[in-house]
C-alpha cells in the first residue's frame, strides 16, 4: 500500500467522526477545542489522513456520548439495507449532507412513534413505486388555495 494513500479503515472511522459531529451540530473548531488539538488535526482525522489513536478515539467517544464501537459500525441498522442495492457509503454520504441532516433532525423531533412509522411506510411505498415505474413519478402541479 502506498504510504500516501490513507488506510480505508482510517477513512471510514474518520467519516463516522464527521457524521457524528454533524449530527450533533458541532464545528470542527469546537471538537478540536474539546480534544485539545487544532481544527486542522480534526480535518485530518475526518479525512483519514491521520490515524486516530485508541486514547483519542475514546476521548472523541466521550465528547459525542457514544461508545467507541459507533465509529466502526456501517450504520445503526446493519443488515437492514443488505441486498437493497445501496452502498453504505451512499447512506453515510446522504446522512452527512445538509438535506440528510435536516431530514434526520426533523424526524427525531417527532415524538409520536406511530407518526414516525407512518413516515417510514410512506417513504418505503414511494421508493417501491419509483422502482416499479423505473422513472420518477410525476406529480400534479401544486394547487394553491
């Protein structure tokens, strides 16, 4: 392996650090301050350019209040997307995007478990309908009252 190429595990762990940081709405500077490093160091951790030591990973886990194993998991529903034709990288990319974060934050604010299940059912039905038609479903123009 080329010394300049980051190890895929370091890249994955770094992406999980970034994902969690974005999920809690923390800046790189704030994380760096909590860890006693520079924000550039946090950038390198998140890109996988620099490896995160075990003690540093424990400190990051403490800051985010998650177990260290969080940074090695593909996602919280491991196996749920198996065979669905989606790469776990796609999920991580979406969840760490602005739209993904907005969607997740809004979803987490819904206290009624029945409403959350209904939203999941709706999204599942829409994705199946889209797969069956093989193209985007056209909707009628919005009517304003």
